[in-house]
C-alpha cells in the first residue's frame, strides 16, 4: 500500500485525487480472491454451485497442489494497470514527476530488490504481494513478493536516491502485549511484526521526521475505512507541524516547483494498438485462448480499458488463468497492446483440478445429513475444450458420477455421455412422525446433446437408461421393496444470472426440465413429467437483500411412481415440516424474504453476516381440488465463510410444528 500511494503521488496525483480514489474503490471486489460468479463460464458456475467453499488443488496428472495464495491479485492488478498505463512498459522511475522506487523481496535468494525502472504496474504488483495473501510475481527472472519482508521502511533506499531529509509516515501496528495474543490471527500478526521489528527500528533511526498516526483501532484489512484513516494521518502530521513548517518553501518557489513537476505529468491516454502481444507464458493453449477471446477486437481503434478489463476477467472466469494484466509497448515504431500472464507455469499448464468440501444439514437431532464431497476434473482429454468430470459424495448420500463433455469444434454444440450410481436415504412420515427410512438406489447411464447459449444458460436433450431399487433401512415396513428398469428422454434448460452461487444480492436462477419416462419401477405405463423452479434476488441499499422463490411440478394427470414423486418439506421447501415429508404427483410452492447485513467479517474468515427471515407455502397433491395448503416462517443467521455459508435458524408451521436448522455448504 505504501508503494501504491507513493507511485500515485510520484506520477502527479494530488492528495485530494488520491483520497478520492481510495474512497471510491470497491474493496470487496478487489479483495474477493476469486472471479465473481457472474464472470465464470457456465461449467465453472456449476462447480461453484456444487461446492461453494471448496478446497481446490490443481496440477498435471497426479501432481496436485494447493494455490500459492488466497488472492491471485487479478482485480487489484487491473486497477494498477489502468492507473499506470500512461507511463508505458519501459519507464525510468527517476524521470517521473517525483523520483520513485518500489521495494520487493526475492523469495529465492532472500534479497531485497529495488525496482527503479520498467513497468510501474508490474513493480507495484510485485511489492504488494504479501506472502500467502497475494500471489508472488515473476519479474526479470526473479520471484518477487512484498518488500516489507526484509525492508518494511526503506529509508536506506531513499538515502541512496540522494535525499537530504527523510520523512517517514510510520503506519506499523505496535507489538501487542500478553493479553492481546488470544487467537490464531493475533498470534500470526504478532509473529510477522516480531520478525520485522528490528529492521524497522533500524530504518526509523535513519529518519529525520517521523509521522505516526494513531491507528490502534484499525488493522491490516481496514480497507473500507480509507477516509477515517486519512483523517488520522492528517492529525498525525499536525503533531509535527513545527518541524514540517521549517521545510516549507515560500509561495514563489513552491509554485515554480509545482510547475516543474506538472510538466512531467503524463495525462491519461487512449492508445490505438497496432498489434497484440502476450507475455508471461510459453503455453500455446493459454496463448490461443487469449487470442480467441481478444482476436482483433482492440487493434486499430482507441483502447477501451473498461471493456478490456472485463474480457480479461472473463478469461479468469474459465479458471485456466489466475491473474492477467495489460500494458502498452512500442516495437519498431508501432504501438502494441501487451497481455501479461502472471500465473505460474503450473497454472496455465494444469490439466487436472480436484475440489473437496463438505455439505452438512439437519432438521432434527436424529436426522443429520453429512456428506464429504469431491469433484475431479480432467481438462483437454484428447482435444482442446473437453472435460472429464467425476463427482463423489460419501456420507448420508453415496454418489459416484462421471461425465465426458466434448464440444464440437469451436461451436457451442456439445455431446456429454454420462453415468452415475446413487444411494440416498428417503424418510417417510405419517401425521408428522418419521416412521421409516428407505434406501433409494439408482444405476444409470446416458448421453446428452446440448447447446451452450452463453455463460449464463445451457440447453440439453438426452436419453438415459438404468435400474432402480427401493429397500427399507430402518423403521416400519410402510412400503414393499421395489425394483426395476428406468428409462427416459429429457429436455433441460437452465438459466443463471446471479452474482453469487450461495448468497446472491441480485440476479435470477431458472431450472426447467421436461422428462418422458418410458419405464419406471411401479409404473404400469409411460408418462411425462415437468418441473420449473425460480430464485430471484434484488439488493435494496447497502444492507438489505430481498428475494423470492417458487416452483411447480406436474405429471400431467398421471400418478407418479414412487421414485419420481415430487416432495415438499425441509429448508426452503416449507421449512416447518420434515425433510421431504409430503410426496405426490404434483406440487406448487413459493415464498419471499429478506436478509440484512449486520457486519462484514475479515477476508481471511470469509465475508458478511446476515440476519433474515422468509415466508413460504405450498402443497404436494394428487388432485388440485384436494390440495392442502401448508405454510411456515423461517428465520436465522447466515455467515459467509471460506468453507461455505453457515446457517443457524428455525422454522415454525401450523399446529405448533417447528424445526431447528444448522447447515454448512449449499444454501439457496
């Protein structure tokens, strides 16, 4: 952050302009660490819905590893690229309006690296790379990270630049006492300060004037408090006003200095690129993906930086890149748009991704569902664009599923042969009492043909055939065991414009299916069945999210066999009743509610805490005239975390029915 402020000032921004910039930046967006849900491709959205807080390992073959940081730095890097674009890719930092240096740490050789020329934005990306928080940057053959590791207050660097008087604004948090070492975060923070404190003290001894704002109530992640912190900096400077005044120029000399500084300021530019260049990777597939996305879109026309940033972010939404940036270069008297790939080679070349996580929910103390989930995906199997996806669930639901997704050339058409085995538990109720638990087992294989409409929508048509078995696990023998062949043709259309997989603030999700069953255990004849569900979200102000949801399904006047019955009951499914308590051939349901943000947790925890409530009602029925409407209200607390949303709450329904809920993982 010190280098960012220093670079802004050195390139001619006034303090007022810098303050306005800090206050207007969307820090939640810049620090989120992953591409926004809306920027993901359709299949990556499916991954995010499947495992909201997954631990992700990637690599080639069986050589899988964790990411090298919590945040690749893509979004904040694009801000740096935009701000520093006028100064190009080959700048002598001594020729800026005010001479400047950025300090980084060579992680391989354990040396301080002083950056004094080249690309300003690349230098700033390197010096901000706090280990484990932001990804390190490869620059000039070195792996660079935050300069504060070895030289957090680089007074020696300023002396080498020729400064006679050194003024330091010291924002370092003071070492905590014994009582402050109360949790993991405070201990890690204290450890970092202990490691750097002696170097900082030595550096401070070289300073002539030290301004030390009182930042006791602010920490490393207080990005949203820029205005308040700037005011504290101003108050800190006032305490040194006598010393500072002794350095002041008279008005005439000051204006002469300002004029000479302004003469070196480069105004914002809108370059017209003649060619496209790609740096940072030799991977031909990675280069081809960038070229296919950008094509000739930015050649021979004024550069639209907003559109370019959006395109680069959508490329990260393929999750084949972590961090992309841009700049302007000159070659043979021509202007080039350079796209920089900041990922390590393992990322752009990776062919395997493993995602692991958990899904936990309960509505009764003796009815807890716990599932360990994993998704293993192999990319570019046989040809570019193919994906072999494998899903596993172990726990309350056993699932082994596989799908081979193969697009037809560069078109949006695809084929997807698939197969799965599933064993899920199904509860049966009578008068609100859970009397039995059955095992529903399915083995099925099929093939889908589809069309990817866009990153928000997919259409599929398919045929599947398999075998199903229902058998009692525990409880009363309410049903006889059932077994037989299942075969069906299906048409599915899904549409999703939400901005988050689990707790959206805006957007719509639609899931629609039309199936024709040729065979199903317990069915005497073939039958059609359709279902449609919707979730809609809208943000009111900064703190409130209103949402509505609904759904309906029908067997078109037929009686659905056991395996294909619709079910109501459970969270967001008339929550005051047992999970899937009511089963029938048709259903209708709907509801609406509100979530209110109470506070934002630090990024290393996850996100926001919401309090909310919603109303829902509906009915599962064989005949609409005999449908019995049921309703309930639900309320609770919802916390975003890095391992998925956590919900704790309760539901109340007619007749004193009530349920307590705890869930970790998928929510809406």
